[in-house]
C-alpha cells in the first residue's frame, strides 16, 4: 500500500494587485498549517512535496519543520492555470466550472461572451501535468504528501474517482484540507475524503 496525502494549501493573503501564484500565507494560514502538521503526525510521512507557489511552500515548510521532513518542490504541482485576475466572483466561478466540467454536449455550459474569451489551462492538461509529478513521487518513500491547489487536485482526482460535479467537489475542499489515496488500489475511491 502506497498512501499519498493530497493537501490543499492553507489560507493565503489575497492581494489582487499580484498574480495569485505570488500570494503568501496569511497569519491565519500559518496557524492552519500548524494545526494540519499536528494532524499529519499520525500519518507517518516519509516524504513531503509541494508546488513552487509561496502559499503551498509556506504550508509545506510549516509541516516539514514540525515533522522533521525536507520539502521537495515540484513545478508540476502548480495550480491549474488561469492567466489573469478575475475580480468578479461569479465570472471566476463560471470560468472554473467551464474548465472543470467541460463543454461536452452533456455538460454544455452557457458562458457570458466576456468569459468565453478568457483562456485557461484545460482540466485534462492540468491532470496530465500533475500525474507526471506523481510519477516522481512514486520513485520515493511512502507514505508521502503533496501540498498543492484545489483546482488541480480536483482535475487529478477526476481521473481517480467518480464526481457528479467537479465544480462542487472543488468548492467543497477546505483550505487547508486533505484527502488520501492508495496508489496501489484498483478501487476508485479516496481512502480518506477531503477534510479540514
């Protein structure tokens, strides 16, 4: 059994003047990461990985310090890419829904013209990138944990588990939150579903 903990980073300081990939942990996020590190003590982690963004690195460094683990940065674990800041929450959510749930005939999403013109990485491309990162993790020690982001974790898990609504799944992942999968299991389920 190779248990892999998938962790969504703790709460960042939102700074609209900066790209989201440059946001750091807030004071609340630092406290959340400390609590998460206490929870992770029982996991017996042997390896800890993170994306290259400050909010995930900060979460992982707090955990690594508490658990005595080095933090390995893997670019493949970066968030599903949306290239520009979208200040309108409804527009942002519509774009994320369109990316995660696609625009197949069964799931046709009607977007406003201004949203249709926005570009984002596809969920399939993000999942492929994350999967390539997981292949690096598979060469290391287990149990392992990856600190990453909600949209890309949802994209990756869409390959593993059945989701009625990937958008609702993404919205339900707490910050921070974690789930666990067994990479050796043939069953398509989370060993531990996302929880705070």
